[in-house]
C-alpha cells in the first residue's frame, strides 16, 4: 500500500508534552526537530529526550522522522548514532546541497546497520533542499541513494539564500518548487512542500496547499496541528474521484478478460496514462482508508 506523506508535522524535540500529544492529531508523519527548534546549549538534552520518547510513545500509524542537525556540525553524527539504536528509521537531512551530502549520511547509516545488526537498507533518508545550490542540484540529489524516500523544499532558508523575501503570492518560489518536485517525480520518490508560517491566514494556506498538490507534491510540512485537516482534505481523493477511478480500473479488467485492447468509460476511450492515474487515485484512497475495509481518514 502507498505510504501516505500528506502531512509532516514538526515537533520540537525538547518539548515532552508536544511529543506525547503529536500522534493524537493523526498526521501521516511526525518530524521531531533537533535542528532549528533547538538552541545550541540544548542540543544534547533534546537528543536524550527524543531517545527516551522513541521508547515510550506509541505513535500508532504515524511515520516517525527526526530532523537531525547537518553532518558538518558537531551535532549531526551524534544525533544519528544515538537515534538508530533507539529504533528510529527515518532521518530528515537539512541543508542538503549536493548528492555528496546524502552519500555521507548513507555511509553512516550503512555502518550503523552493520554495527547494530539491522537489515541492510532499513534506515531511510529524506533530503531537505533549502538553498539555491540545493535546488540547482535537486536532480542529482534525488537519485543519490536508494535510501532516499523523498526530498522536501524549505522556503525560509531558500529565500535567504536568494537574498529575497517570502511573499503571499509566492512567485519567488515557483521555479524552485517546480524544479524540486520534477526532480523527485523523475526519480520516483516523494516531494514534500515547505511550511506555511502565517497560521492566521486560512485562505492563504488553503490556496498554497492546493497549488502544491497541483504542482505534483506528495504532501506538505506543517508546523501546527490545526493545519493537518486542510492538507488531508486537499491531498485526499474526493468520493467522486474514487468512484470514477474504480470504474476505469473495472473497465480495464473487463477488457482484459474479454481479450479486448479497447477500454471505454462513459463513452470515452481510455488509454494507459488515464489508467495509471486512476490506479494512483485508488492507491491514495486505500492509504487513507477510504476504500472498503477501512474507515475514513
């Protein structure tokens, strides 16, 4: 079944209450933040707290990540070495600017899998592209390692690297967003859009999430539980989409059973790209428990 990554909820790793509450809001993914949300003097204590939380908290169906510190800092490798034996499998690497950044983390994870007798390739990477250099190198980054399950776009650091400001309309981000999502889709991995920080602007958030979906992103990073419902609504197929997709797949199976290469739905010829789109809709619906056998997400 398709792993849904519609929402990735950031949770600071130095806040026990938020860490325990996060699964209640049912994001698809939780990202415990050891980087930007943690001051330099609290890095070690936050890491220790996250190690204990991973052992104590039932995360249910949420996929759990940690945003580690960059490996070029004194904290990044320590993060990985402590979190792997604690059971964490997914690592979000910030400030990814080249395939070499991914490969360095890949090599560390390979060594730790061997050290802790874990299955080879079990530990996964999400590369966060947050600078002009990273955006330019996105295609090479997206194919750097079989451990890579996706790449994400970070607008705040990107606009800083471009010496500009983030606007409500987002024209300064359009090319970068498009390039990142195109690189991800070409590599067959997920693309996760940037956070939306104006929590009071519900209309603007709805508009930005809709645009991210239209561009081809798999989901969006979120900074507050109140944003989850909107993202899930927009990134989850509607009932009429699911019904239409099921009709297409049923027609395909009927044509195959009859030895016919012609598929017709509602009087229209259906070709292979339409069938593939319909199957993706059903995969998403199944992941969201909207098909028979599961409840609504």
